[in-house]
C-alpha cells in the first residue's frame, strides 16, 4: 500500500514537472503580443502613432486643390462634373438615417439629450462608415452643406465629417471650434481653399 502511494506521488510529481517544462517552452515560442504584459508598449504602435502625427501635420499644411471654389463663389457646373453621385447618395442615406434614428431615440427617451447629447452621433456606425470612405466623401459632404438651406443637425454632422477628413484645424486657441454651424464651417473651408490657390 505504501509503495502504491509513493509510486502515485512520484508519478504526479513527474507529470507536474513535465507540464511546467512544456509550458515554459511554449512561452518562449509564443507570440510576443500574447505574452507581453499590457503595460509594455509595442514599438510598432509607437511607429504607427508617429506616422499618424506626420500625416496630420502634412494634411494641416497642405491645401486641397478644389478649382470648383473660386473668388466669385462655387462653380456649380464644374462641381457637379467632379461630384461622385454614388458616394453622395450613400452619405446622404447613412447620415439622414442617423439623424432619424437619433430623433426617434430622443422622442422615446428625452433624457438622452441631457445625458449624451448630439455628440453621440460621432460614435455611430453610420458616421464612421462615412469617414471610412476617405477623400471620396469630401466633395459629397461639401455639396450637401452648400446646397442645404438649413444649418441643422444633419448639416452639422456632415460638416464635422468633412472637417475630420480634411485635416484642417479650424479651432481657437482654447481648443474650441471656430465655427458653430455648417454655414460658418463652409466659410472657413472656402477661405482655406482660396488661400491655397493664391
């Protein structure tokens, strides 16, 4: 009986040592991203962050080449010629749908206006889908704002999307935006474009 316990104890000890040896060996060969502690930074992340900052700096210093915007106003004929109507339809559908969704949410739960406000639009799937369209979304967004007789939530969301895509910095020294609605945004945007044409 004693021999049986000794044998079982040795067997368990052997299995434990074998298991620990294997797990240490696997750790050495494991993907460093998995083994790495959360506090350790990944050099690739730092590189990507640096590249993003460089891209932003370049974007802020570059002026978009939009010949449709002139000293005499917008050349609508030329703008329409250069406008991607498919992108325009997609953007309008996405962002109008977003505004309708937000309006319905506010009717069902008026407190959401105070607790989250309209800025929840910028975390939405629809807004990010438009941003993911990149440069192809810029002229359609501008056209929506430019042609609208309103300066409401829909137009504001379009202006914010164009603002983000353009890379321009229309902010005051305190970090607040230098525009309060879509019409003011278009004025700043036009000024920036015209500055680059001189």
